[in-house]
C-alpha cells in the first residue's frame, strides 16, 4: 500500500514492509518510479525473507508531488536522505539503480553511519557531466544556456528526455568521481556488458576510484541497462544477500 511522507514541502510516495534488519532501501533511476521490476522483485524477496524493505518515489517521479523538470540530483538525494532518516532505524543496505546508484554514493558520503552495505545496478555516477554535457555539441550547449533546457531522444520511452540547465549545474555540485570516495562497508557493483546507457568503462572507473575493504564488480555478459531478466534479478538478490 502506498503511503506518503512530507519533506520540505514535498509529498513523497513510499511503500514499506516491516522485518528484521538491516533493512533494504531501493533507489530508482532517472524518470523511473518505485513500481519497476527490480523494486517489486526485491520487495517480494524481502517479504519472503522477513527482511525490512523500503521503496519510494523521488519528488517529481511516480506518485510523489513536484515537477520533474524542476528536480535535480541534489533534490533527489535530499529526498532519499530524509526518507531513510525518518522511516528506518540503524544501518541499511542501499540498492541503487542507474541514477539511484549515484544517489546511493552521495548518501554514502553524507551519512556513512547509516549504510550497512551497498549494491549498485548499472550505476550512473556523474552522468550529467560525463554523459550529457560531455556529449553536447556547441549548438546544444548554447540552446541549454539560452532556453534553459534541451530535449533528447530516449531509448526507453516515446517521450524525449528533457535536460535542464539547472540539472547540469546542480550535478556539478554533486560529482563523486573527482574527489575521494570512501565506501567502508561491503559493496557490490553490477553492470551489463550490453548496456547502452552506462558503459562498462564507467563501472570500471567507479571500481578503481572508490576505496573500500570489500568491493566487487560483476560484469554480466549480454545484460542491458534494464538488468531485469530472471538471471539479472537473481544476481541482484545474491548481491544483496552477500552484503
């Protein structure tokens, strides 16, 4: 059942089940919501395992209030931090998918004492800078500067991605691959080799950049960015159980 949490004038939708700790918190991707295949799969696993579990929608996503185009990485990280602090107790195993992987890394930097373990799925750290901005040509950069936004085609929807100037500028304030990134807990990075949104080189860069005592990267041959077929879901479950 969907419930709502008020934070900084935003109404955040969430679903939570009680169970033993450490609980598992799922962080979704850019423009996704908490009803995706991976989130629901993990919730079912948690129910069967008697494990506490929390999934939610960032502001501007899913059933939460707010305009998506006004949101930024910093805003969505604030949402995640607030909901974890308010609705969970003790260290949590954080599972971040795509953009959620970046937000999970920001949570690890902001509140490491609340992270008991970390699993990322096709993590996309710094994608606003190393993906969007780096690939924009001069015309696109000028359009973004003058109009405040630009439309990009999407491989996952008929609707284009709208990238805002605010998203790019805020992303620069939240980069994680330029400064030390200590991850002092068990970490599992999962990445598909056929992912057209996040390259294996990004996953390798993250593994090489981060610092921690128990960190592994698993490359799954043939898996795409969705990482949601039965074998990929099994990899996610195994990674969560490990950490």
